[in-house]
C-alpha cells in the first residue's frame, strides 16, 4: 500500500476549509487553519497513519476534538494523493438527556457516511460504580470494546481517535505519577485485541487551537454528562497543572511533547531497553557518554542581576 506523500498532503491550501471567499475571516484564523491542517497532515505522514484503500472509522463523540478531527480529515480527503474512505461512528451510550438528533443531522448535512451504535453502557456504569467514584475507567473500557466490534462490522481498517497533544502529555504524567511507569499515548498503535490499528491524527495539535477552531466552525457541541463535573479526577488535576506551567513558562508543553520522541535509553533505567549489566568501556568516544555528568547549559541557572544587597563578611 502507498503511504501519504508529505509534500502534497501535509501542506493544505486555504480553500480546503472554505475560507477563500470569506472576507470576514481574520488573518489569525487563516494561520490557524494552515497550522491545523499542516500538523494533522504531518502526523499522518510521520506515522503512516492512512494508506491507499483504507477505510477510516472516525470516532465522533460530539466534542470539539472529534468534530475537528472529522472536519480536517474530510478536507484532506478531497486533495490527498491516495484514496481512502471515511465513516463517522458515534456510540450512543443512552445518557439521560442525550440529544440524539444532533449528530445525524450534522453528518447528513455534510454528506458524511455514518453509523450510530446504540448501547446502554450508562446503566452498566451507574450500576457497577459506587456513587462518588470516578466512572472514566469502566466507561472507557465499555466504549472501546463496542467501537472495536463496530469497526469489524463496518470493515474499517483504521480507527481514528480525537486525542491531541495535551492529552498525550497528560497521559504520560498520569502514568508516571500514579502508575510508576514511563508510558504515553502513541499516535499509532495496535489495539489490545491485536485486531485493529488505532490512529490519533491530532497528535501534534495543541488543545487551545482546537478550542478556537471549534468556535470558528460552530460545531454543535454535545457535552458528556455521564461523568458530570468530577473536578477531583486525577486527569483534571494534571491538566490544570500543565496549563499553569504553560502560562508561567510558555513552550514547556511543546518541549515535553518533543522529548517523548527523543528518548535516550542509555540515560534511563530500563534494563530491558539497554544492556546496563553487560556495559563495559569500549575506548570509543560516545556523544551520549560522560556529558550526562555535566550540567546542561539550557538547564543551568541564569545569571542574576546585580543585587543592591550588601553582604557582610566577618573580619
């Protein structure tokens, strides 16, 4: 199968998002459009997410992330150098008050093939999870199992999820803080059943950009009421923490995200990834060698401005 071509796929034109004839569209929104399409295209190319003849099942929850993912993939499908299908799938979990008409109306208006899978996982979660406990883990497992089954029934070759850059960073920190393991959320993986390839086309996209894009495109957002607010969720707390970091130190999240693709096994501690037990001196210079003992210049304390405080020294 043929992989996406970086040159033609990762560099969209503005008219991909119907902005060419919109005089009200600001320069910033045009930049946002180009950035989003470039980042999604680059992620697809870097990880060979979509190939010739693929049938991509786009999981649509009704939130800003999955709407944006579908929107961008539809735009790219029109000019991609390969042929692939898109089918949108929503799992109706029978949450009380869920507006069942919104997604079908939106998808019909856009001419997108879709499937609504109705499964009352809400009742299962409410029955099995004690009041006051978080519902995310069980809800996620039930949702994942149903989506895998639907993918087989539809003949989908790829399952696209709407996780973005910030989700990936938060997952890494959650696994470190609470799972004691260095594990993230990869842009592409084989499902735990071994039968499906899961892709995350928004892997390079920052969440604030998706917020702006969803507002601009006026997606009919459907909130998730199953979990309620659950303000004490570990994921919520970690997300608030990284947002505070980014406010105080702009660029920190991007550095953390980039670091996930620049792992140096010899400077970690996993004995299965690096043969520490058999490590011996070779006499051959190694650029990743003893510099580990030096303080990196980028991490060194910055020189302080001259202080007016007078330091008294004993005679």
